[in-house]
C-alpha cells in the first residue's frame, strides 16, 4: 500500500475550511456558508460563499485577502 499525496498535501489545491465559529462584529447571515482557502503558511487567500439573488439566481462572492493581484476567477460554462 502506498501513501499517495493528495493535491491538498502537495499545495496544488488549497483545502477548504468551513467557518464554524462566529466572527466578532458580523451579522448572523455573515457567519454562515463561508469557506476560507488558506495557503501552506495558514494565511487566508480567499473567502468564498454563494447566496441567492432577489430574482432567484445565485451570486458567488470571492473575497481576496492580501495581494489581490494574485487572485483570478475563471467561470467555466457548463
């Protein structure tokens, strides 16, 4: 049996970390459904969440932290 490294282990893909505790100064809706993606040093790169719009669609919010010039968003059509 081999211990193959995952993309999380190699740093190829950032591992999602679901928000599980209240954040001081936020409203109840701001505490739920957000996911941090941290780098290998534990620094948050982006926070992502999805919310419903008034017209029934969805809005994906990507909140970059730190150097925002190093974050790109690609939307793939299905």
